C-alpha cells in the first residue's frame, strides 16, 4: 500500500512541476503574431502581361529527366523491356523508354548470365517485376522476378494498313 501511495505522490509532484513551468515555457516560445502575419505578394501592376502567363511562368516545370523517373518504392509488375549489359552490370530499359539500373541480387545475376550466353543480348525481351529505388536523380530496380519472353523483335504496336 505504501509503495502505491509513494508512486502517486511522485507522479503528482512531477505533474505539478510541469504545470508550474508551463507559463514560463509559453513566455519563452511566444511569438508576436503582429510581426508574423503573412502579406500577399504583389505583382507589379505596371506589367502588361496577363495574369495567366504570369502564373504559368512562376510554376515550377519538371525537367525532361523527371518525367521519365518513378518515385522511390514504386512497384512495377510484368513490365516488358530489354536489358543493356556493360560488364557485370545491366540496365533494364522498359517500354516507354524508362531506364532502371539493376541493383545486384540473385535475379540480376541470372539475367546477366543469360545475356552473356547469347549472341545478341539486346534482342531478348523480358517481363520484369520489382521495386524501384532512386539515387542521385536516377532510378534503380531491385528485381523480384525476370521472365524470358522472346529473342525475336517485339511486335510493333502500330496498326498495319491492309
């Protein structure tokens, strides 16, 4: 009984101490709200350009490279493409010209071994699934599954006229 009672006293003393310091903490971190009110930015009224073109210029435009980059953690599933090999490294080039550097793992090792065994490694189409990572403005792919599809040219998606 006395242990529970002494714990209660310690907790109550702690809470009273925090409450006693609360006004001091508020005073130290108080900010004068009249100084921090935001003022809307004003456009030069003598400008003759329309507002829509002004807003279009001020909008941040993504780089061309950013349009071909996926976010970290994006999961791709059964994406068709080819591997380009340089030494023991391989880059997966998916349809739509998305490039992913291959992250070393057993699946990439199997792909590289297959590419080394054929005469024209870039003619092989693969169906690849994995997780996208991002480093220094470039996408990389941790391959979870790579399935050999064909060694012949991939059929064009253009419609053939009779």
